[in-house]
């Protein structure tokens, strides 16, 4: 979906259409979850602070998130997907992989299917979507960004190698700013530069990821579309309006976060053995502390003593702006899979 959260806001409030809008907080501690394309022209983007976004775009309009509405539209979009295939792997509320090799319409053209789906989405929801079509998930994902918004890009099997060789490495899905900068320092600017590096060199430079980069630049990505993704963690976190320096005040905040985590665990009928405390300091450095128990935990009564133990495990490095709790090593990893719904925390 194109600028999904921002587009939903404009859909529900016609006065916002065609304007620079951002979903998220405007204040000193606010964070941008999504921005309209009008706002992106000024450099506003997700994960940016609300203050910086306002500096870049003084006429920026801030709107609150509405996950109930996002889920409603996401469900409508997914229903359209299932008209064509049951092999749908949601990545988030606004994005999914579809395998249409064998589809319910008997249509041999994935390009035509993508166009039909985009038209149906617009007719049903009033929102625009873009698509990438190719031989595997990696290339399709990269292609989906080529003609955004409201477009699609097909990378035919015969074009895969030339497409990847000419693609800037910072456009490779999964290559972030830090990795891209490292590649630039090694003289790797486009796919063809990456392809010239041996497997041994890439593993030396990038560790386990080196083999992944070696394969993807050659069009090799064997991950199937998985309609049921197993939940491997469940979390809750909060960013505070003011930095916190005292562990006593942090315990109070963690009590509330633990209650939210318990609610989510019970709602999803999930239990876990590993509890992790996430601490983000005022200088934006981050630390995690974890402990694994022999028995599964689910309720606050069971896991909060471990949380307090983790908090007092070592002295804090600085004042704290965010605290989070998460469960890993879940019972769902060995039982029935559950749908994954990714959410932003404000």
C-alpha cells in the first residue's frame, strides 16, 4: 500500500488530501510512523522525530494513528488477495507476498494479476497500491519500490541478472545505511560491483550476511511464500515524555508495560521462557538484558520478578527514554502457527 497510514488519514478526512501530513507525534519526543508523499518531498520519513520533521516541513500536518481503522482496511485488502491465491504471506498491515504461480483465476500473467488486484483495492477502499513482480520474494520486494506510488514493476526472468547488476546496493532490500556505507568504502556501489567480490571476501567483510549478498546479487533467493508465519516474540514498550533516571520510577513504568504484555500474552494464548528488558538511553544507545527460565511464563505475577532482577542486574549508563519488555522462546514455535501483526508503539 502507498503511504498506508497517511493515505488512510487523507481518505477519512478529505481536507487532508494533497497536503503534507505525518502520522505520529509532533512534540519533542514524537516519532513519525508514516508520511504522505507530499511530506516526503521535504525529506520527512518514518522513524524521524516530530521536531525534525517540522523543521524540514514547517506546514506539516500531524495526525494520530488509528490501528483499528488500519486493520479494517488491511482485512479488506487481504480478502482481495485470497480471491487469487491462498499463498499470502503478510509482512505487516500494509504489505504482503503472494505466490500466484498457480492461481485461482487460472491467469498465466502475474503482471495482469497484480494490475487487477491494484484496481480492486482502489475500487473497494479508495486507496492506491503498488506491486513488484518477479521470480522470487527478494526481487519482487525491490521491484515494488521502483514505480511507487500507484505503479508496478515486473522483472522478467530474462532481465533478473541485468536488473540486479545495475541496481545501487542501497536499493537492495535489507541493506541499510550502515551496511551500504561499508559497501561504499569497499568500492561496492552497484550490484555488478558486489558480484565481483568472492564468497570468501563477502563473508570476511559481512559475516553470515556475506553469503546472502553473494546469492541475491545472482538472483538466488529460495525462501517460499509462507502463508502462516510462526510468532517468535511478543513485546510491549513505551517512550517517555521525559527521561527517567531513577530505577524506582522505572519500576512503576515497567509495571504498566508488564500489564500490557500480559494482556497480549493472554489474548494470543501465548507463553514464553525468555524475558527480555529493552533499555534505550537518552543518547539513543540501546541495551537489552535477557533471562531464560525452565518453565513457560505468561502472567505478570510469573515474569515480573525476573524483570526487576534484570533492571537491577547492572548500573544504568545514562537517563532512559524508552523501556520495553518482550517474550521469546514461545510455545507457538512448536505448536500451531499464528498470524503476525506488526504494530508501531507510541
